[in-house]
């Protein structure tokens, strides 16, 4: 455990200190990616793409996507409350802090939400898998770069987001609609049987 903790710190400082080199444009880019408000931009673009492409009921994909992100974010908050680990910007000295430090560190909700979003969209629109995966990775790295999360926080966030979104997809897009169709069929058969027996 001490080895993993030390490795976590070493990787954190390597990313946070930019390998010993600082570039203004990179700082600005990472701060931009790390800002949760800017996460609205890909959501808007994805919504436009879904309705432009058509095919699947876009409103359902987008509505469930919004619900997924809310639930994934909530699950991350619960895990944070459970572990209550201190952020590196509080726990370590010499951190180059480029954003608000916040409170609990583990896991990174940014990583959870972006991984969940990328996974969900990947299930529906294969063309979006690569760009959304790249964006999820960049957002996760940005949280380390600005000094507010350990690499382990981000890595767990990615894994949890993927698993959460996959379970959500199979429950909300596959299982529930299938059971609903079966219930409708059974109801129709019951009505037909009742009419025949009148």
C-alpha cells in the first residue's frame, strides 16, 4: 500500500509539474478542460449531433444520458463521502494549484462523468467513441495537472464511470424496454382472450 501511495504521488508530481516545464498555453488548456462548466459544451454538441443524425429516438438517448450523468455524479459523491481522502493540494507540499482545491479527493467525479458519458455514447454512436474517449482522458489528466486529484482518483473514476454506464445501458436501454414490451404483449393477449370469451 505504501508503494502504491508513493507511486501515486510520483506520477501526480510529474503531471502537475509538467515534467519540469511550464507552458502558458498548456496551463490555460488544462484549466479550461478542468472547469466543470465547460463540460456543457460537449453535451450540447452531442445533443445537436443526435438530433441531426436521427435514427434512434434521439430524445430518449439524450434524456437517459442526462439521467446517467446525474446518477454517476451522485454515486461519485457517495464514494467521496465514504472514503473522505484529502486532496493533494491540501496533503502535499509544493503542489502547483491552478484551480479551486475542493474537498474530498477519491474518486474524481470529472473522470466518472466523462467516462460514463463516453461509454453511453459509444453504445449508441460508434463514431463518437474515439473523440469522447480522448476527451475523457484529457479531462481526467487535467484534474491531476491543475493539482486537485491524484492519478489513482482519476483512474478509479474512469473505471467506475465505464462500469456504471454499462450497467445503466443494459438496465435502462435493454432490460426495462424488453420487459415493458413483454408486459404490453401479455396485456394485449389478455384483452383478446377476454373479448373472445364474451
